[in-house]
C-alpha cells in the first residue's frame, strides 16, 4: 500500500488499505494507511470517518484510545496538511490549486419513486450563485434526491458528505479536501473560496444539520460576495443564510382514501409509497404472494409509516421475517421492529430509532422535553392545545421543532397552524419518555380531550354545527387515544365522561365505531355507570340491529339519570327508547316514549331536545296513520327557536313523512330540503333516513331520474361504510320495492331473500310490509318457478353487505341505469 501511495495510484491504495482494515479493524498501521490513502485521494471526510470508527471500536472492544501516531495523523488531516509522501510527490499542490477533477456523487438509485415533479422543480431552482437546501425529516430521501439531481448535471459536481463529521471545525477541511485545495491552516478557507467562486460547477453539501453553523458560514461567504458556483445542500434544518432557498421535501404520496385496489399493479400505480414498498419487499422475499389481504396490509402499512422512504425500505426489508399484518399492528409500540443489518446503509439509517436519535441529540434539553410531551397528541394539534396540555412555555418551542423537521405544519382555520408528528417520530418520542412523565402527560391530555368533546357537544346543537363537527372529526384520533389511555389507567370516570359526551354526535353522524367503546367500558366491573354511557350503548345497540338490548340500556339510562336528578339526560333516555320502539314497529310505545322525552326536555328548558322529541312523536303518529296536523304545527312552531341544521333537517324530514301520503309533491320538496341541509353539515343519519323516505315517495309516484338513483346508491354505500345495519335494512327494503317497480324482478327478489335471511331482528310492518309482499307477488307473476327458486337461492346466500353491493349494481348497472317508466 505504501508503494501504491508513493506511486500516486490512490484508488488502488485505498482499495488495498480497506482490505487490510477489514481483516484487522483494530490494527493501527492498517487504519493509518487507509486514512492517509483516503486523504491523499481527496476523501477527507471518509478519512475522518475511518478514524472515528477506529476510535469507537477501540473504546468499545478494548476500552483504549487510538495510538499517538494515529491521533497525530488525524490532527494533520484535520489541519489539511499534505501527506509526507504526497508533499514530496507534488510540491505544487501547496498553492491554491484550481479545483481538481470533481468527485463523483454517489450513484443515484436506479428508481426514485414519486420524485419527478420535485426533481424538475429543484433543477429549475439550481442556478449559479444560489444555494438550494433540500429540507425534511430523516430518511425522507433528501440525499437520494440530491444524488439524482447531481447525476443529471452537465458541469462539474463536488459531492461532500458531512454526515460523519464530528464537529464544525471539520467542515472546511472536508470541503477543501474534496475540492482539491491543499493550502494549510489559515489560508485554506480563502483558497477554497477562491477556487470555488469562479467555477460554474455545483457544490453539494450533503447532511448538514449537525454542523449548520460552519456550513452556513461557508455558504454565506461563498455566495454573498457573488460566485459562479451553485450550492445544493441537504439538511433536516435549513441553513438560515440569506442566499438560501429552502425546498421542503415531503414524504412519498400515499394511497388515496376509499376503495382498496383490486390488484397489486393497481396499488403500485396508485401510490409511489406502495410502489417502493413492493419493490423492496419483493427483493427481500421473491416468493411473496400479493393477495387481497397483502395488498390491504401493505396499503395500511405505508400509511402508518407516513410514506417515509427510509421507514418503508426498512419495513419492507423485513418481509419474510415478519408478516405485514403483524408489522402493522405492532409498529407504533416497537419502532425497532423495522431495522436492517445491511452494511450498505450508514449506521444512522439501520434503524429508525438511530435516524431519529440523530435529530433528538441535536435538541436542547428544553426542546427535548417539549418534543417528548407533544407525542401525547395522536392527531393534528394547535398551539392552544399545546398551551393547555404542556403549559404556556411549551408553545414557544414548537416552531423550532418544525424547523428541525420533527413536526409537520399545515395551515389551520383563521390564519392559525396545525401541527402533527409523523407516526414513527411519535413512536420514537414515546420510547424516550419515562413512565411517570407519560402518566402525567396522559392525564393532562385526557382532561383537555374531555373539554374538547364537551365544547363540541354543545357547539353541535347551535348554528355553527359544521364547524364543531369538523373540529370533532379532526380531534377524533386524540379522543380515541384519550379513551384508551383512561381505560389503561383505570380512570373509568374519564372514559365514561368521554363516551357520554360523544353520544349525540355518534348518533347523528352514525358512528358505531365510537359508540361501540361502551362495550369495552360496560365489560368492566362497576356499580352502575353514568347515564351517558347507557345512552351511547343503547344507540349502539340500535345501530347494530339489537333493539331489545337497546331498550334495556335506554331504561338503565333513564333510571341512572333519575337517581342523579338529571332531567335532561332522563329525557334523552326516553328519546333513545322512542327510536328503539320505532325500529320494532311499536308505534304507540314510541309515541309515548318521545312524549316523555319532550316533557322532560321542556321542563329542563332545553329547546333543542324538546324539538327532537317532538319530531319523534310526529314520526310515530305519521307511521301509525293517526292524525298529524296538530303535531306538525307544534314542530313548525318550535323550529325558529332552534337555529340548528340537524334539528331543522330532522324536523323537515318528519313533516315530509307525515305528508307523504296526502301531499306527495309537498313531501318531496321537504324531504329534498332535509337531505340538502343534513348533507351540508355531514349529518349522516338524517341524510340517510330522508333519502330513504324521498326514494319511497318518489318511486311510488314513479317520477325519478338518474340523479335520484345515484343519490340512492351513494346512501347505500355510506351506510355500508358506516356499519349501520338498522338504517341499511330499511333502505334496502325500499330499494327492493323500487327494483320491483322498475321491472327488475329477479334483482328485487334476490334482495328480498337476502334481507329475510339476514335481518331477522328487524321486523317489517305497515306500508313497508305490504310493499314487500307486493314485490314478492309481482316477481312470482313475472318469473317462472325455476327463476324464482334460483333468485331466492342466490339472494339468501348473500351477506347484507354483498346484497347491498348487488342491489346497487342492479340499480346503476348497464341494464338498470336511467329512469324506467310505467
Ligand atoms: N423516492 C425514493 N424512491 C426510492 N427510494 C428512496 C426514495 N427516497 C429515498 N429512498 C431511499 O430511502 C433511504 C433514505 O433516503 P435518504 O438517505 O436520501 O434520506 P435523507 O432524507 O437524506 O435522510 P437523513 O436526514 O438521515 O440524511 C435511502 O436508502 C434511499 O435510497
Ligand atoms: Mg441524507
């Protein structure tokens, strides 16, 4: 090696010295040779990295420091002094030489996913005399993007990887070594600036965040006085110099919400994040089978990983070792499940913990504390939430964490900002939080969450319903986390209060997922629960299609409220019972329960609840064929005092139902208005019932168009997605009538058979039962016996969801689209 070095065959010298070090990593002679060879080849930062690695190994394995010779060599390299051999061989190198042959940037990845637009934009920004900094979280792909850009440049490129530098003092030597400036000591900086300034090449400073000051100083000195060279930097935090243009690099685009793709090709085409995952997974385990479950799990995984390329690469690399579903389930608690032993990766990229630790170490202790604290938020939060949960001093630190790419920011309403931690970042932060700190944070977060739920519950009854609904929807990840934390901490009071305050919202937005929290609560031992828990559970039972259980729960709600003297909640218990009696077709009992609810609400001075209960009374009367005029008047008189979209749309719907038989055109107007209002505030419940009623009236009068069918299909899909069996059954019964009226007898009969097979708990009665009998009779009249049997067999083999899919297809498919008259 020494000979190769003397002969100036530097690449060979480096290769041979590397082999020597690989054989004897603790050997000082081999290490010294490698450092010298690298330094002579201009690879100063590598030479320094070899030293650091050597020192670390000695310390860890043998507990000793490097030899005096190696330390002296390190100092020499740092000062930029030429190798003794080098100095003899090339005396002229002392002067501020013209930049030598530029170093080769790392070979770009064969395929860079989802970065075409970013690369185009960046290429347009790179100009002589300008500095562009690619900024983003660790592992987002800054270096990969820079490598692709550098590879596409026509002119010279000097690539300097700063990742391994230990101090700011090493920056100038590393860059100078790269550029080939061999001047010593104090003059080196000036020589470097002079060498670069007049050159139209591109200087790439990769991974700057830990030596920002020195890099900023260099770039400022280079560009402020005018230079031809362009600078491309990558950093988790911007340099903060005047000539800099920061380019925030987002994670890879995620799959859109909605339907899971049917094939892996479709999934790959739909999202670069999925495409990258699939490439890495197939490389790790070529035998992978991409069935529907694997597609679903991978789609979920890349979302859970926030589309962060490094996280995707590490996770996908585990394919074959851990199943996707398991990886996905355990990820947030076990960040180190995703790791790699690949030597090709720098140490800080072998685990996500190491990647994040790199950023964490660069924080002050105050910033670290706030960073850990913010992990208590599960979703987007604003500064007011930070104030409330972490105290007023914490909010000051938040912008700094955004600048360091540890938080993501997006604009919120009214000029505010919202912040979020990537899932993996949050898992890291939780991992460095101790038990006591975590408990304290979760307690504060729990009270804040309850406050949010309560404010929203009352806001939802007022004129700004939409605002509060969106706020609650956005806060749902936090409310869910708060509920789970409360259960883990055995704080059943808090958990109960949370569910209770979400009852109305969950009812009107059809959220069995949230109302179903009550299952977890009620399975715990406790002497009685607050009425809100029983209310939520009763509504949940209603949605699940278990009206009998629901009635028992509504009764428990009434008793609990009465015992505690909570008249308003007692009324709500009666109201829930009314809904359940309606589902059972017990119209007198329903009218009676709603009547009690109305009296309780009026007595407690709650106009909103009183109107809702009055609506219920009206519905029960209308469906039983009783006179409705007086009750319609009560509802319409009460309406102006309750300026709330849901209350208004529910009332219009009930009046529409009341007039459906006697005045169809007026009913159609009211129901259409009800659908419009409910839809506008996302009130799924009223949208669904009013659409169903509208379709029933419209199909009876035969005047419907393609738009109506589209709306109907949309409502079916929404109810399937929401998991509301109760409303779905009602809607599908109407749909079966409609199909029959359109002459699609086989489809109508299939749907009917499916309903009879799956909807045992939902009795049909009155007009509805009669209509269904007519569907059956008409099908038998139009089809032969074999066709009837076949249709019934097909239908009864279907689940409710499958039946819904089939019905929508029959309604909107090629043979079903467009209005049918007659
Ligand atoms: N768009 C992409 N397509 C495919 N692979 C990518 C993409 N972006 C990044 N990668 C891969 O992900 C890994 C992490 O990327 P990279 O090293 O560029 O991250 P970084 O943002 O520079 O991280 P750090 O802040 O730690 O330096 C690398 O292995 C890289 O090859
Ligand atoms: Mg990087």
